[in-house]
C-alpha cells in the first residue's frame, strides 16, 4: 500500500513549485489574450503552395492597419492577425494580397470588435464563479450526512482547494506557453478550464466518497489510515479513468485539427492535474486539517 | 426464473435500441414515418453541422438603443431582427438564422455564404427610404469641388428633401382597389402623420416622390391634404412588384441603427478538413480505449467496449433526432427514478422522449468543432462509470464472493460515486450552455448528453451484459475478470433473487 499521507510534504512541495512558477509567470508575463478577448481580426488563407510570408509582410506593412502577426498553419496555409479592421479594410487587404502573392482561397475570416471582447472577458469570470459556486453547493449537499469526525463543509473546502490548484496549474502553464510560444487564451480555453473544474471535482468526489464510506466502516482506525486506505482503494480507478480520457485527448492532439489544438492541450494538462490533486492534495488536506483541529481541541 | 426473463427482455430492448440507433446514424438522411399508424409524423433525420464545419458566415450586430424607451426595446429588437430576416430571404440565402441575443445583439447565421462582403452588404446597408417634393425643376445639377479636388454632384436634382423618411413609417401593406389592381398602403407614426399632412397640404396637384437608396421608387401625385397618416400609392404595379415594394418599405423602416461588432466566416474546405480530422481522432481514441480495456479488464473489458459502442451510437442518434429542455428534464427525472426506486420508470423515460419526438418538440443538435470535441471527450469519460463498477466488482471478488453477487454488489456500491461525480460535470455543462457562444453551447450539449447516456449504458447495458454471462454459468472464472485468487470460485447457486 502506498503511503501517500505520510509523504504529503513532498507532494505539497511539488505542487507549490509548479504553482509558484505559474503565478510568477502570470504576474510578469500575464496571459496572452486571443482576438476574442482583446478584439481583432484573423484571416486564414491557403493556396496550392504556401503563400509567401515575406511578400504578405510587405503588403501588410503598407496597409494602414497597425500591428499584425503572420503565422504559418498546416502544410499550405497562413494566418494573419491584426487589430480590429473594417470590412472595407479587409476587402482591400485581400485584393492587395492577391495582387502580390497570386491567387489563394480565404479559408476563414474572423473579426471581433473590442467591446465584445471585454464582454466575453467578464462573462468568463462570471461563469467561473458560477461553476465554483455550483460545485461547492453540490458537494455540501452530497456530503451532508457526513458529520463525524470530518464535517461535510471540510470536504467541500478541500475539493475547492484542489480545484483552485488545477485552475492555477493550467492558467500558469498557459501563461508560460503564451510568453515563450505565443499560445493565446481564447473563449475555448475558458471552456476547457471549466470542463477541467468539473472533472477535477468528479475525481475528488470519487476519492471522498470512499473516505466517507470508510469513515463509517472502519470507524476505529485513525484518520490517516482511513484516508490512506481510501486513496489506495480508488487509485487504480482514478488512474484508469484519467488514462482513458487522456487517450482520446492525446488522439485529438495528434490527429485533430489545428483549430482546437490548444483547447485539447488545456484539457490534457487540466485532467492530469485534476487526477493528481484529488489524490495528493485534496485528501492529505483533509487529514492535516482534522489533525490540526484535534490538537487545538486538546490544548483548549 | 423471473430474474432471467427480465434480463432477456432488457437485452432484447438494448439490442432493438442499438439497431434503431444504427438506422438513425446512417449518413444518408434516415426517414422516420408513422403514417402507417395513422399518426401524422414524418421526419428525415440529418446531421446538422455548425458553420465552422460546413462553411458559412456568422455575424453579430449590436443595436444602438439609446433613443428607444426602456419598455419599447425588446419590441424594437424584434422588429430589427425581422427586418434583417426579410432582407436575407429576399437575397435567397438557404436556411438563414436570425436571432436576438442578450439585450441589444442580433446574431445572423448564413450557411454556405463565404463571400462575407456580399453578406454584410445585404444586411448592413439599411435601405434609406425618404419622401421628397418637387423643387425648382429648372435648376441644373450642382457640382462642388472640395479641397482635394474631388468633384461631387448634388444628387436628386430637382427634388427637395422633406425630412420625412422610413423612420417615420410604421408600416406598409398591399391592398387592392375596386378593379383588383394592387395598391400600397403606407401608415405613418405620429411624427410622420404631422409631417406628411404638412407636405401634402403644400403640394396639392404636385408629385411627391418616394426614394429608396437614392432612386425614385414611385411618384404619386397629391390629390388632397392627408391628415390621418395614411397614404396610398397607386400605380401600374404587378402583384409581385407591389409585394416587393412593400417588403422594401417595411425593411427600410429598421427601427434602430445597427453596427457589425463581430463576424466569422469559414470556407467549406476548411470545415470538411476539420470534420475528417475529428473523425480520425475520434476513431483512434476509441481504439486506444478498447485496447486498454481489453488488456486491463479482460472479459468485462470486452463487454465495456460493446457498451461503449452502443453509447456512441445512441449519443449520435440523439444528436440527430434532437433535444429540448422539456425532454432533457423529463428523461433525466425518470432515469434517476428508475435507478433510485423502480426500473419501470426507465420505460417512462423512453416513452416521454419518443412522445416529444413525435409531437415535433425536438431540435437537432448542431455539431460544431467544439461539439465534436465534447462528444469525443465524453467517450473517454463514459468509460469511467464502467471502470468504477469493475473495480468495485473486483474488490467484491477478492473478498471471496461468488461472481453473481460480486457483480450485483459491485454495481450497487459504485452507484453513489458515479452519480455524485457525474453531477458535478453536469453542473459545469449547464452553466456553459447558459452563457456560452454557439460553439461553446454545442460543446456543452454534446458533453452533457454524453454524460447522461453514458450513465444509462454503464448501468443498463454493461450490467445486463455481465449478468447474461454470469447467469449462463459460462465465463465465470475470476481470471476473466483480471482477479487472481487462490481458492477456485464456487459453483453458482441459481434462482437467487436479490
């Protein structure tokens, strides 16, 4: 039997380091926002052979559109990102580009005004709060019958801390990816985060459910032993479930389209973190908290 | 014995359901008709792909409501969106979708339109309708030269503006005179009525021209002063011309200025590419899961793969047939009752779903790229319930129980965690659905439906399959369940009801 509770300091340190790196990156580099949050336009074009990016650069420099980014995509495509542009500007750019690099097809064109971007941003935060609230309430309800020795709201808080852990791991890693690899945060990323939160709690609940059951069945034993035993009983299930989800995500990462690559990556990182946190963070927290409270009671 | 009959019935039901799902899932539109039962229901089911997969334009407009009274705003939004809808229909776009969103947004979806400039022109150019009176006809057109040397000709030479425009028009309708010739009836609002009565009074015997986007639409001659705010345009119209004119006049009266705030256009090739890649990714993901389940869980693994296949078929069938809020609530409720109290409720779940379907109350799920991702993700999550059950069953086997009871108890004890853990994911999907963009909504629906159906398949399909094998006293060796035990399993006692 793995003794996870005994080595909790090690696991907390591992998480602490990852979180610290993420938070430092967040406060220094911030997040690189995609066009749906900051407003802007994105044009994806492709031709038999990839349109010449240097020529595109020359054409765009002459247009009066401010900063722009040119990226290669797929085997023969190019993505151009600019500040918000008008329809006339867009038509002008396309005809100028065609004159310079030859004929191509415009695969997609997205333009998002700055107001809608800030609305999406506040909506994302709103959703995040709602999901967290919904989950806290649900856990408090699901574990309402557990009273001794660990109260139901302690389960709730431990699950929330594990949830925050996963949230910051994913956001932190994406902040680092954003700074070094230009990975952008869009509304799909927010969706991924919310899905990860659901999954993280999903995983935590299975472990907690076992603890809940064992608290009843093995009432004589110490809390450490009960929690540790519960983790070991659910370990295989936790790993297997995450593995099957990771299998499909891995397959989507490799064979799915470029469009949802970072969405899938966020899910991938989040689900690993979610599985890890329910075993190595949420459960030890319960024990530490309970023991700390017992000591306080004894002293009083 | 009763146990066996129920088991067989469930198995037959599952197989029938799977066969039905296969039929629905067939790529060429599957037709469902109840005409032979004298029920007027006929429907050809098709997969509905989002704009990002089949190509098309998505436009989002914001209306400027600052000049509209608070209580009139919803009405103004509604009439603005119907004005846009009329414009698009006139332009002959297939299956357009125009809807209001939030307080001041209008969303326009134009499948198949990839020339976005064209689409924007059709909608964005709010036609400008105005009434002009005859000015000094001897005046020639005036040309002005501005600082940059650009020459502008004064438009509408010979006609003076009156300040009466489409803004003051409350509606136009086609009517017929005594001899059956079509006429157009204009109705002004209160401001328009006042203005129109002044104009007509001052122009008796002279023509008043109606301009649409700068060209003369009609030039009726004023007979008498009109004070009731109604004007009739007579002329040599065909019925079609009159109808078109009325449509133009009505759509000219866009009640609020609108501004394009975001647009997204995807070409058909990019969409097809995404569909193909998603299918490949989904199949490979499924194969990886199947392989894993087979190696790790052996016999139950094989059964879980079948359950998973049925799960995928059912989910896809539901996406094609459709959903509605009522259906989700009713089916969900009966389903949970079936598990919590009596399996008979399960029948109600199916009856209510098909009932709503035959009443035509279901809307097909539009699959976007994110929606397909949600579906593929739900396949991975669907395995979870199976794994929980198997792990519990293995534990029961290790504790020395014989296989039938181990399966029963495994299911019973796994249920609370399956229920609790999936509800947290369902909470997330509900919130995502309530606030998301269309793409995110699609993700939330496919994931949510996937979770609910996965609960059904794990609890009904996997369990029935497992008990079928156990009930026949075959394949009950613990090795098949991936459990090593020193003592050989005891022979099964039959006829034991729980």
